[in-house]
């Protein structure tokens, strides 16, 4: 454990300086969700790939319906159906119309589409409300359709390439692939993409007093909440997370568990056992895991000038030099530490440019002044109101008040030099909601 007191910024810089983005891999579209694209994707096929109808109706020549009205409808001969995905297209000549379905290609000769509602639907009666099923005699007995309104060229037609043209840049490197991006990739025919995979984060909580939720509590025991909260937070940050609940306070067991987990981890996070008590098992288990030949490997345990979350550990372990962050065991300390240090590490592994939570300035709304220890950066739970630009503290400053954390959507930052912050003061807020 170094005797130096580290600042929050220096500790984070040390972590980010050691993190390398994961190597890119080629993934199938469903597996690439949430990943960061490492290459520009250009459009191979224009979207849509052909002129197609945006309505159910009739494909016609504009001249044939130029003067059409309810009183004097244009009467056209129906020559066939054009369905989406259909085969041979009929050619529409003068005085002719083809029934066309939404998404179907505009047949040769046709210049526009008349919606079915502007016609009698081939019934010989009044205005139609919908297309008649293809199984019924094509257009009633008459094989004619009456059109009650003119349509200009290209009306109700989605022209080829109106969405994207072949050769266009569809998505640029660095894009995070969400549902609309996955949809676009599929639409332009890409089955796989080159991305940085989502990091695999293993979360281990330590402590002989911890019991899994759903089990019965014994004397002096508490439920293990940290591994659940941090696993969820890792997933929320974009990682695949694996939870290893409650390892007992035994250095050998913990070291063996960590070694077992290395096979599926791009990042290890432990919680508990890092301060200066007699049972601080994480420190005991990890103080000797460095590789002699690698300078700076192993885990360094530190004191940070922050509250909550003073004791922290960071380093790398195992043959792959897997990064490990050791967080304190108090639920709020561990969660605040995750937001400040682990989340940016996960985002850096993903290859994202922007690794930190957004920060805003807000006016403090409180009944009394907030106090803060001199020389420490304090992070208080708060609720931010974007409309009024104000922030209110939630709960007290205790690092065990997990109920307050569940109602907070931000952290109020009190700088190292400030021991008191008056209501109405301008404060920095880290948005975590």
C-alpha cells in the first residue's frame, strides 16, 4: 500500500493509462448490439433498391388520369397484379392500370401510383376503402377501374436510393450499434460487422458475513447487494457481466477463485476487503500476484482523497495482465467508485472516446449548508431537476445508506478545498441516472 494520498483524477488517469481497447472481431449482427464499430461501413446496395409503391393502389400513366374527377372518372383496363417480392412485371400501356401493393416495384410504363381510396377498387361502385383480395376475380367482372382523382408523376412512389445511395457512408467507425444501426446494417445487406466486443467483467464480492438474497439470514449476516448492483452497473455500461457472489474471508480461497475467473474476464472487479482491518482479504490475497518481469504489474492498494471510497486498489494480474479494480465494501462507496473508475475503464475497453458520465452545473437546493471534510473530494447522492437547473441532496453522507442511492440520479461534487456549501451555491453534478 503506497503511503501517498492519491487524488481522484490521478487514480483515474492511472487506470485509463493502463487500459487498452479490446481487439476487434467480426460478429454476426445480433451479437454486435452495443458494440463499437471499428470500420466505416459504406452502402453496397441503394435503399430502396428499386422504385416502389408507398401505397396499395394502381400503377398508372399520369396522362391517363390527368382530368379525372368523381363526376368524370378515368376508366382504365386492369392488366394484372404487382405484389411485393413478385416475379414478372406487366408493362403498363396507355389506358391501362396494374394493381400494386405497398413495397412492390413500380412496373415499366407506369409513372405514378393512385391510392385505392381514390378509385372504385374495380367494383363499378363508389370509392373503395381497401384493396380486394387477389383471390377474388381481379377487378370484379368488369376488369376495369374508375379513378376519381389525378396524380402527378412520382406520387406515392419511393424512388430508388431515396434513403441511401450505393457508395454512401452508412455508419462511421466509432458508432455504437443500437437497434436502428443494426436495422440499417441488415437493410443494406451486411450480415456481419467488425467491432470491438463488449468487455467481459467479472464481479466478486468478498465477506464471510454475506448471504445471497432469498436465503435465510443468520446472526451477524447481511445480504450481498454489491455484486448485484455492480453486475447491473457493468451491464448498463455496455459490458457482459458475470457475478461471483460472496467469497469467504480467506486469502487462499479468494486467490484461487480469482485465478479460476481469469479465463472469462477482460476486467475483474472485487468489492470489500481493501481497507486496513485484520480481515482485509483482498489486499492479503493480491499483494503478491504481480509478474516479476512486468514493471507495474500486481495490484497497488491506495488511499484516495475522496469520500466515500477512500481505499482503492488497481493493477493487473494473470498471464494476460488482466486489469483488476478493487473497490471498498460499503455499498455506496463501491457504487460511487464504480461510477468514477470502473465505468470509464469498461468504456475504454470498448474503444469509446467518451468514457465519463456527463457533468453539469446546478444550483444547490437544500435546507442547510452541506459540510465536507477538508482535503477530500466528496460525492453526495442527489436528484437533479434539468428544468429548473437545481439539485437536491438525497439521504445523509453515510457510505452505507443504500436506500438513498436507489432514489438518486446524480452525484453532487464538493471539491477538496470546500468544507461547506451553502444553499443556492453553484455545484458540479455528475449525472448517473
